[in-house]
């Protein structure tokens, strides 16, 4: 954890949007390391962080070719799991 490298006992954390989602995970993993947490408009305190709803919304604005590639990538994620490469490929379509 970053706190270990900085030799911090207790820190303040601010998370907005996806950062809020990540901050919530950090709080669950090491609550004793944080003095204060400010979470602003997180994507959601759900297991996928609201990823499914967010990507569905983004996908609705794609053209036919991009939508077909989006669908192909979604099918890959279902059969092989998510990866950083998969996420980057999807985000490049937006």
C-alpha cells in the first residue's frame, strides 16, 4: 500500500467517481490506516462498481462497427474474464 512507502500511520482519502469506488475498497481492506474518507459520487458500492450500467450507457452511443466490436469484447469478457487489455480495448471505442 502507498501508506507503507510513505511511512504514514493514518491518512485522509478523497475519492470521486471511480476513485470513490476504489477508496471504498481500500477502506474495507485496511480501515485502520485511514483517518478520514470523503467519497463523492462513487460509481456504486456494488461488486462491479456500476461498470455494467456505465458500459451499457456508453455502448448505446456507438456506431454499427464499434457496437459489433463492443459486443465481441463483451463476449470475450464473459468467457475469459476481465483483463486490463480488455478494458483498454473497450474504452478505445468510446
